[in-house]
């Protein structure tokens, strides 16, 4: 009798939180509807997500990261002129047959790799109303379970399993989890900024407030939100109630700010502080640096490329 009485005192919010904290996360959402204007004219006819990073498009690194975290169901939020994304993760039988006839097993395996990675789904965002709206487009696919969001401009080195860590934190604390990285004060205006409180774990913090791209001197901290999220499905209702913010867009940061003020009903929000290797492919300079760093670390390209790079830099310094 006492056991039933005690269970009967649980509130709906407590049951909601317990249910979602134990739910297995198996779906990843990748918003990919942006126009890529910073890379024009290269992105006039080619999606920015398809720009190569060494010999793979940037978007493939992101899907590989999701799969490495056991998220094999991937939904891409796309827009106009994004058909190459679908083609890349689909089979190309003509190309595969040509490589088979040549006996080029190495290239054949690399071509098939992208189509065998995950179960891919696609939905168009339509109007570009911001990241929050893009995430909302995923609601019919996600349903009432927690899910991950990976932004294509951020590449996380596979040796630093950030997403797996975030999924673990969400499973224990419930609510939502965002990735945070400490940046220089003069850079924080480029990001969402988090107000935080420490927890008993060094790399985990409680997020108490969020501000999207704060003006200089107005940021609550130098901890910036980077492009990895593990979200409670309550975020969808929060997005629907979020008014357009900067540039008239519906910001995911603003919806998460609302959840960060709750202890239940979709809250709280925690942050995993990331100190590993991150490559920003949304900025032209950082995109080039990412290519150089990844090429230098490749076993097949690195030794020769590093020798050339060393010689080139030495010659440039002497001029």
C-alpha cells in the first residue's frame, strides 16, 4: 500500500522527466538549409555543406560523428538547391559499376561509405526562419523523445567524443544539454552566451540563462554555445512560443533560455564544457585552417604535406 501511495505522489512533470531521461536517443537532426553566403561564389550552385574538407564534404564528417554516437537515424533539414546532399548519401550505381569494372576497390569502398553510413531522411524548411524554426520542422520525425542536433559548420574531431558525453549527461540529468566552449571576450558576440553554475563534475555545468549574440560587455560569461545539442522534446513547444529575435529569425537559443529556467517540464538545461579539437568550417579562414590541420594528421597525406608546408612557410618568412 505504501509503495502505491508514494508512487501516487509523483507529479506528471516528474514522470515526464524520468521517462525522457531514460529514453534511448537514436535520432540526429542536421539543419542544412543555409545559403552559405560567406563562401560565394563557390556556393552559388553548390551547397556549403558539400564543400570538401580534404577529400570528403564537410557534411559527411557530421553524419559520421552522429553514427559514432550510435545515432543511426539522421534527418537533414534542407532547402532549395540542396539536392546534392541527398545524392551524396544515396547510391551512385553508374559510378560504382565503373569502379568495379576497373577493379578499383579502394575508391569503390569510399564511394559506398557515405550511402551505407546511416538511415537518411530529408525535409525542407521552406522559409528560412532561423535555427529554431529548422529544429521545429523535425518534430513530426522526432516525436516525443529526446534527440540530438548537430550543426554542419562545426566539425568535432572524432578523438574527442563530445556528443557521446552529452548523451550520457542527458541520460543522467534529463532535460536538455548544450555544448559550451570558452572563447575570448572579443569573440563572444558571435555566439550564444551562457550563464552557468558549477556541478560536481568538472566538465558539466548548470545553465541558468542564455543570450543570443550579446553586445560587447553584456555577455553573462565567455562560455559560448557551439553547434551540438541534446534536446528534450519540450523544446518544440518552447520554440512555438518564441518570438522572432535577431534578424527576424526564431532562435533556438531563446527557446532554450526558457527551458533553462525550469527544473521540470522540459528543464533543466546543462552544458558540457568542451576543450577538445573543433574545426569551424563556417568561416573562410577557419575552413582553410581546418583543411590544413586535418591533412597534416592524415597518414596517407600528412608526411609529404607537412614537408611541403614547412618549406613553404620557411620561404615565406625569408621574403
